[in-house]
């Protein structure tokens, strides 16, 4: 029997969990958010300075596009790894808080390593997938460019980009939910089960992803002009991220709950007669 994921029920369960662990979640969000901001700013500034130094040494004309692209790619990869580390910390926080601190230090280190590698593997696999998809999508657009007007083509690109990002973020959410709880499954087992689950339960996951996206837009719009606003945006973003992680973790628990075994009705009736 196919189970159903109720978005209001999952949201309410997540809300109650966050309220019950509010101060712990706030503390984790502030620490991780500020550290993430400082490290990101340091690496970004260091990378930009390195690029400018290379350009000055080599000469502005000789500094090729390929060198600039490789430098940009290096920055993005470093930021991706930093983001994965922060996600791993958030997942560990949810695991510890949901188990009331019952995880031992050895199992915590083991889970941290396993979670980090699985998240990094997911990101690398989808980077490869997106690279292939981007090539075919560009060829598709080139084929349509003589037929469709430019405005319609632009609209098609925007809609496709939104749909792809929404799909990837939803898949990523279900994947995070799967690795948050205790599991002995391999990366490929979780990866396969995640894509199987999203075929049936895409709606609930997409709603929380959209809600997360609009919250982040609103926060950045309200706080972007404030001096050192990133030190406010990052902890709030991290707080919302923990909320989303527990939402998908609760979805994972719901989908993996074992249904009670019902006894045969005839046997039960016979026992009553006896």
C-alpha cells in the first residue's frame, strides 16, 4: 500500500520539533552561520586576489579565458565543499537533537565522515549530470532558435532553469533526509531510493523547497543593505536550513514506518467463538 506524505502534518511535526529544541537550534545556526560566512569571505577574497596577481604578472592581454575559468571553477568547488561541511554539521545536529543526545563520540565521527562523503558524492554526480544536460539543452536551443522568437526562447530557458533547480533541490532534500537517520545503506542504495521516492512524493518536497526559496529571497531583500548584513543572513539561512533538513528527515521516517501486521479476520473470529 502506497503511503502518503501530508505537507501540513510534516510541517507541523517539524515546527513542534524546532520549538522544543529552539535554543539549541539557534545556537548551532549562529555558530555555523558566522563561521561559514568568515571562511567563505576569506577563500573568496584570497581567490580573487590570486587571480588579480596572476593577471598583473602575466599581463592583462595574456591572461586567457581558460585561466580565468579554471580559477572561477576552483572558487566554486571550494565553496561547494564548505557548504557540504556546513550541511554535514546541520545533519549531525538534527541527528543528535532528534535522538536526545544519545549518539556516542565514536559513532558521531563515523556518521560525520559517512554523511560528508555521501553529500559530496551527490554533488559531484549531479555536477556531471548537469554538465551533460546543459550540453544537450544548448543543442536543443540552437535547433529551436530559427523557429521560436527570442522572447519565447528566453521564457523557455527561464522556465526550464526553474524546473531543473526545483527538481534537484527536492531530490537533494530527500537524499539529506535519508542520510540524517541511522542507516547502513550505501551511497548508491540511498541515491536510487531517493529518486524512486521523488516520483511518488514530489509535491510535499517541492512545497518546502519553494517555501525555503521565497524565505531566503525575502531575508536577503530585507537585510542585504544593512552593514555586515551577511552575518545576520547566514545564521537565519542556517536556521531555515535545519528546519528543512528535519522536514525531509520526518518524511523519511514516515515513508519507512512499518505498518502493523493485521491478523487474519477469520482466525480472529474463530478465536472469539472458542
